C-alpha cells in the first residue's frame, strides 16, 4: 500500500525499539507517541493508527489480539491498562488514570469511546 506522510512500523521494528512483547502482524503508525516502550506489550493482529498516544510510564499497557486503536486515541497506563481480545478503541478516545475516569475494557468486539468524567457524573450515568 502506498502511503504519504508517515508509515506503519512493523512488529520487528517495534521489538527492535524495545517494546516488551510484540506478536505477529502488529502495525503502529510512525506518528504515534509511545512512552515507556519497555512496558508496552502487543498481541497479534494489532493496528494503532496515526497520532495516537500510548503512555505506559511506570505502569503497563497490554494490548490483546485482533485489536484496533483508531487515530488520536490517548491511553495513559500509569495504573496499568489491559485490552482484551477483539477490542476497538474509537478515534479520539481517552483513557486516563482512574482518579480522573474509570473504564472497563473487557467487552470483546465492542468499540469504546471514552471521555474523562468526575466520579459523580459516572454514578449518575450508571444509575439511569
């Protein structure tokens, strides 16, 4: 596929950069911000689109199998994030430390669109 203005890094390149684990058929766009490479793990059949940020820091981000993280997604793994298999993260979605917003990422085959909310707003949304 011809691409202008960036390209997808392949699994071998991500492993050479120092990612903790990298499965097969992993593609991460070259415009992504990856912080804490030693704490990033990718399963197989993964695509992370342009301008997404995966910031593991001292926590860990583990991405399961058959996942897609769309453009401009922001995952902050300070407290750890584990995406199961067959998870889609919508464009522009945000996952920040639980003191700002909490989200369970365990619904296979479902896309998640996240926004930071206060604990009060989350309680009110769940009680409806």
